[in-house]
């Protein structure tokens, strides 16, 4: 009898999956025409996912099911009458895009949301359930802080509404623990409450599945719930589980069906209209789209700083800081849509960007407006007297087609070298602004190699299935075989110098990852408002620039991204960086000035830099000086910053061979939490790996003195460094000091350090 029930469930699952896949094709073929089908999109983690889509599901994975796997069965004609306030068509088609191991952040960073966003239509529903993996503090590729969790939820809600679709937030379904005195408790910490807050502040429909499922399971009793609903059974019952299963997170068919029933029943009760913002967006999306009008031209940067008042930035600076001059942009404005741009995420708009920039340049400069939409483009070459304004809801998605990015002579990691041109590139310019609240995305996943140790097994399998190549030791995935060969001819991601000019590097193009935003020898630059994310290498790299203001921006890179720095300020003078957020895969805020002989020949220090009120959620270092500091670093003031979960908090790094002088550095009023290695680190034996990577590989970060060399121009010098009012809660090591025996650290003072 049990075998018959299993067979029937497998057949039902296959039928529903086939119906979903086939109907999806028909729905997409009808794009642009009125459809009588409402799409119900599901995004989330493994508790929502459809496992029947996996190869050999009935043999290898059954009976595991996510509640989304059976949700189509609740979309029958008679059932839809009960949710007519949500679904106004005669048919509804469930498209379950949830995937195991995904958090709000990783689901977005892997491009899964952008695929859905491109296909959203007015009236669609998007059910959003995350939380299980966001709370995984020990899994860096998944973990998302509560602040970041709420930010990504807002992003999903707002972008769903941008398309006239209806978002529904679903708090994470309960795990089968903790039980106390016959009642099931909450295993998700503050994440359900955080989602409730987002729902309240944005006026979004909410299904509190956390509470509903806890109440439901409590009513059934722990023993019954464990054996009937969750993946708990003895050996010998299911082919894919010869040793049985003890899993109190994932569901058997009865559990998946019960949770789907709870969700559907809750949908029937969502009678209150959402906030007017959704209604307006919904109605607007049903109308033919109009070309967005550019903002009223202004001569001052827009928007004005919404963070620290301007006067506050210059208060209590320990050195004589010059007034940073902001760009002045002429009173002209155009939209990229005026030049044929199409925001569908498919049409390549490189030409439209170029023509828009040329149009305002011909008038002496002005603003190029990027309206709401997904704008696929190749590299954007900047001009002087230019403001690039990314409107709310705008996603500028740089194409992963590497042939669009020509090779140029440039600098990377402190060396003069050859790389592909950056997605956003400017050289020798003056008066450049990046404003608005839109998103610039560098499609970095198409460029970067990935270390196996940094990603979960399902993602590693996806990389292998996607093609590319794997290192001989099986530990690193490369986008192509040429990439793997080129990395063997490189030093710290910089290729050896080849005879024959740029053409000699063409065969290794895949390896020559650009930084996302490259500004070289520019003056009067402003970043104010946008999000910059998913860069091929470093995200923002001003080199030899003057009068740079960076405020109110967010920089995001996957935690597994190689060289996924946030901002690298190299050989720049007179810079303000304040009220910014960073969540990256390498150093978050990094201060550099060239490497070894190349840096010493350039001889341009980074100087007069003020950093205030920035938050770093993840990174190898919160604020890092080095290791490429051969041109010198001086007059740096950092205050009021918070580092949460960074590998190191305050980080100084260099090595013999660098040379250069780092001096007159102040850190004040810094807060840190959950630092896995050192809160404060000086490492003048830096070898190119983060401390956590060195420990993970079993390397000893302690070094013996060996033979002490003489002091030369290649000897780095660190002096006059002050740290005051530093508080850290949760670091493996408070302070790590490792100078050079031939030239010690000089005049390093620490006052009121609480760790």
C-alpha cells in the first residue's frame, strides 16, 4: 500500500512539473499580448523548491519536497475564486524558482532574480520566502545580516511593484525544533520579525508562515510531526536514502502539502489593499510605457548628501585638510531612451549610451538619465562635464560578452599591465558625477575564477555543469581553459610582460578581468546614491585622481568573489568617503599607491583622505592600507565606522620589496563585531592571502626572523599611527603586530581600546 502511495505521488509530481514547464513556454510566447494566465512566482530556499526538476528525482531524492512543488494543485479553477482579489484571471501558473541553499543575497547575486524580473508582467504574484540561509552565520556565501536581509527584501518588493506585479512576503517556515513543553518554538531568530517590519513599512502583503507553521505543528505533536511531515525515516524505505534520514528542516510530501495549504489559506485572508504605492505602480504598469522625462537640469550635484552634514565631515580632522571641490555640471539633460535604448535586459544598448554622452558633450556637458528598466550594455566610456544619473528602479547590466571589452594598457594591483577595458571607464577627465538610486551591475560572475572551498556543493556543481575548466588539483574553477593557462603565467593576478604589445595578450583575454569603475587621472569626481555590485575584479578604482567625493553609495560583491574589493583609492589626493555601505568579497575600503618598482617610479602617494560613518558588513578588511603602498600613504583620518563580520577590522599590510612610507594615520571611534581573526592587524610579511585563507590552508602566519636584510628603498616604513576609542565584541585576536626587524613599526599608539 505504501509503495502505491509513493508511486502516485511521484506521478502527480511529474505531471505538475510537466504542466508548469509547458505552460511557461506558452506564456512567454504570448509576451506582448493580453494573456488570461496569471503567473505565480515563488522565490526562496530549499523548503520552497521543486526537487522534481532534478535528474533522477524519483530514484535519488524522493520523498523530499518543497511546498512550492505542490502549490500548482491549489491553483485549480474553483480555488482561484477564493483568491479573486489577488488573481483576476481564470488560470494561474506556478513558476517555482526557489533553490536550495539560497539567501536573499545569494539569490540576487547569482542572477536568479534578474531572470525573473525580465519576465514579470502586470498582475503577476511574487511570493518571497527567505530566512533559513540568511541566518547561517558560519556559511559566508549565504549569511546576510538583518540589515542586509531587510534591504534585499525591500529590493524584491520594490522591483516587483516596478513591473506592476504583486509582492507577498512569506516569513520562513518553521524547522522541527526547538520543542519545549509540547510547543514548537522559533528557530529563525530575528529574521521573521525583520520581514514583518519590512512588510509593515512598505505596505506589503504578509503571510506569517513562521507563526502559522509553528501553531500547526504544535497541534499535531512532536512525534507525529517528526515522522510524518519532516524527512525522518529509518533505513531501507527509500532508494535514495539507504541509511535513512534525520532531517528536521525539509519536508516529506505530507509536510510540503500541509505548508502549501497554509500559504493558500493565508492568501484567502489577504483582503486589505496594500499601500497606495503598490496600487499606483500597478495601475501605471497597465498603461503603455511613456518615455521618462529627464530631471530638471541643475548646476549642483543631485541628490544632495542625505548623510552627514557637510560641515561635520571637516570637523575634528587631525591634519590640514583642503576643501574638496565637487563637480559642476552644465544645465543640459537627455535620456538614453531618446537614442533608442530599450530596457528589457536583452537589447544591447551600448550605442545608445554612447550617443547620449556625445549629445550632452556637444553642448558642453550635462546629465544622461538612465530611467527605470534593465539596460544591457557594453563598456561606457565617460567624458568630462558629465553626470550619469541612474533613476530609481534602473539596473544597468554590463554584458558578460568579453569580446565587447577591448584590451588596453592600464594598471592593476599596483602594476602597469594590460587588461580588458572597464565597464565604466574615464581617463584624464574633469567634472564626473554618478548619482541616483539605481544599480550598476558588472556581471562579475562571468569573469571570475571561483575557489571550491568558498561555495556550497550545489553551486560548485552548477559551475562544473556550466563548462569552463578546473585546476589540476580540483580546487579552482576557471571560466575557460585559456583562463587557467594564463593564471599560471601571472603574479598575483597580473600576467607576465609579453613581447609584441597588446596583441600578445589577446589569447588570455578571459583572464584579464577589469575593475568595474576605472577613473584614471581625473579631477572633481562625485559618487552619490547608486549601488555598484558584482564587479569582475575590484569594484571602484580611482587612480591618480584629485578632489574625489564618495557618499551614500552601496557596494556589493559576492563573498566568494576573488579580488572583489569595494573601493580601492590609489595615489589620490583630497578625498571624502562617508555614509557608505560595503558588503564584499575582499578588502572593503582599501588605500593604495602602487606596487614595488612601478609604484616607486610613479611616486604619487594617497594623501588627505577622510573616511566617516561607513558600515562594512563583510570583507577581508574593514579599512585596509596596503599592500600596494610603494608610493606612500599619508594624512588619513577614519572615524565613526562600523565593521561587522569582516575578516580583519583595521588592517595594515605590506612586504619587503614594496618601499614607501605610511604615516600620519588616525582611527577614532570604531565599532566592530564578530571579527573571525584580528580586530587590528599589522602584517609586514603579507603574502597575498587573507589571514583566514592562510589559516584555512594550514599555513603558519608566524614567521621566523631569518637573515635580516639592510634598509633600502624597497623597505616599507609605517610610522605615526594612532588608534583611539576602538570597541570590538567578538574577535579571535585583539591585536596582531608583525613589523620588520630591519625597520620597526614607529610611534604606533592605542588609547581606550575595549575588546
